[in-house]
C-alpha cells in the first residue's frame, strides 16, 4: 500500500537537561513527554524499537536519516503497545510504501498518544550523547497554529532537568506481565504470517522482565512450549513446572533493584536447570 502524508506538521521542541535545545516538527501526539535520551543506529525496524519494552521511559533517537518510508503494520510489534516515551528522527518521508503497510508512522504515533519530533540534527545529538553519555530530555509537540516561544523552551528545559535518574529504577516490575501465560505463536513467514507451535518437545519457562515477542516466537519456532511468568515469580513456582530450561528476558531500567529476580535466578541455577539470559536477564 502507498500512503502519503497530508498537511504540514506543527513545531516541536527537544530540550536536554544540559540546556541544549533543538527545534523541529511534531510528527506524533500533541503534548510533552520526558525520559532518558538514547540513540539506536538501526536502519529499519522502527516499529519494533518503539514497541520494545526495553525502551520504557526513554526518548529514542534513530540515527538513520530517513525513518517511516515503509509505514507500519499490525504484525511487526514486540509488545501490544508503544513503550518508548518518545521518538526523535531526522526526516519523515512524504510517502510510506510497502505491501504490508496499513498506516503511516505519523498516524501510528498520534493514535498511540506518543510525542515525537522530526527535522532536527540527529548527528549533532548523537555526537553529544556519545561524548557526554545519555541525558534526560523533554519533547514538546505543539498544536497546529502554536508557535515556539522562549517561555515554552524554558519550560521544556525545566521538564528535562526534573526527570529522575534511571539508576535504581525497577522498570522490569512495571512492564512485566501480571499473570503467567502459555505462548505458542511462531515466527512470521511470507505468505502465511505467524504460525502456531502445536508439537513442542521442550518446555521453557520465560521470565518476563520486558520480553520482546519475537524472542518468544523464536523459542516456539524451535520446538519449545513456552510458559511466560511475571518478573517476581518465586523460583519454587518455576521449579514446580519442571521446565527443561529457564530463560531470563531483556528488559528496561537498572538491574540492581531487581533483588527478587537475582534471588530466584540463583536458586534456579543451583538446581542445575539450564538457564540463559539476555540484556537485563544477563
């Protein structure tokens, strides 16, 4: 499907906690969002990045200059909603063209209530983050007809400075599932879409600290019956399931406050059950 952007985009402000300010255009929801400003160098996969729970409370800068050229669809997601606090890009193409596209990136962001900014110097921003480290920031998406003023810039800087540090934040508890569930969906295939694992030969228990759905799909694709459990599940409950292996997922925030997960993992490892983790789980 070929989709085109309609109309013009109102102004937007990106302010960092050190006082650096970028003026661009709002390509998502109107309003203010705050978080830790980080960058990702991927050339594609922006929909997967936005829905990755690992980006909870982060403003994601995409360094590749053209973002949104193939639009978005209902399948390329890592969670049921956008977890990134905001999006920062250089250029939003006027056309979104792909046979799987059913919505433009801008419409997707607006519908999800996600504030985003385009038409800023992302190379400058990336160099700043690379040299100074991740900074807290604020994106202000203005309404149509609204102009950037010094008062709004000052408010954006103040909002950026007021963002609490990510250190010590237990965000895994925030994004984790609240109830255990079975996962059977396998990887996407051209022509058939997602499949179902109906003949598993191994049982894997996956701790959800912010797990990406494609990881679960890959486990199911390889013959695993996957039981996903909340981040705070005691080791005794997992051991009672008699799994062949335990997976510790990716997730956002600081691992240090996840003492419940550390204790459970220690017990599971001591039991001799094969255990592996990625990202926060590692």
